[in-house]
């Protein structure tokens, strides 16, 4: 059965890997599964056909036969469970990898998204300058905890797993802020993720969609 995912027809980040379909593309590339991409406009995301797949009108979605999924955590987890390469065989190690997936989305990403919102969507508000140090400190708190746990290891728990895929994807949002650079081991961790051939293929595929036409 053909796997089909949805992605932005024109990504807000210009195809630089921050749209959430990158996470799904990366997971599929890691496990060697071919897939098709259906591009959707912002208008189409609010129409009944897309809302039937994603009730909140976002991307990505995942379709395979009669299965339809939304939310990147659920999609990547499904891919990792269905195909070898993203979860360890050992039951305890597998459980820990899944725990890191949840940690990335539930504990590390929320303050990062708060920072992104404050800088991009609320940057012109009168109270933003006063609140920004508090927002940045919440991000630093989480980064400090993660940095101490990672230490000098290459990955979070032994070999690369879906937990690392989700964590690197979340941390990538911080590259432009400069905060990630305050933690050398986390910067190196993200760079290792970006250097993986599967990530490069996912990134290039998304970028190709968003490149302006030649000439």
C-alpha cells in the first residue's frame, strides 16, 4: 500500500526543515519506506476533505490503505513500530526510546514554541520585551536539564532511535535564536542528526517543493 503524507504547498519557513512534515519524511527515510506527498494550501487545510483527516486543520497527515493518522508523534510512533530501524529490539530500551519521544513533544517543545510565538507572532506587542527574558529562561532551564542528561553521549539512550529523531526535530527550532549554541553538546547532537543521510533526504525533498521556479 502506498503511503501518502500531506505537506504545505508553500511552507512558512521556505522549506528549511521546520515544518512538521519533515519529521515524518525523516522517519520514512530512516526505515526505507517510499511515500508520496500531497501538497495542500492554507485554504485547503480548512476544507472538509482535509479536516476529515486532521480535525485541527494542520499538517502533516498520514494515509496508508484505510488508515489515516495525524499528529507527528503518533505518525512517527506508528512508522517506528511498523518498520525496523527506529526502535530497539530490547523491550526496556524500546520503552525508553518511546519515553524520549514523549519527552521531546510534551516537555521540551512547549517552551520552545512559546519562544517562537513570542518572537514571531507577538514581537510587536508592548509587553514582549519585558516577557522575553522569562520565556528564554524557561527554554534554558529545559536545555540545561537535557544537556546534563545527554552529557558526552552521541544519542539519548544508546543507538539512534525515534526518540532522537523527535528531540532533534524539536531542537532545530532553536538554531536561529542562538540559545542552542549556549550548550555545545546539544549543538553537536543536533548536527549529528542533521548529518544523517535520511535527514538530508527528507530536508532536500521539502526544500525542493519550496524553491522558486528557475528563470
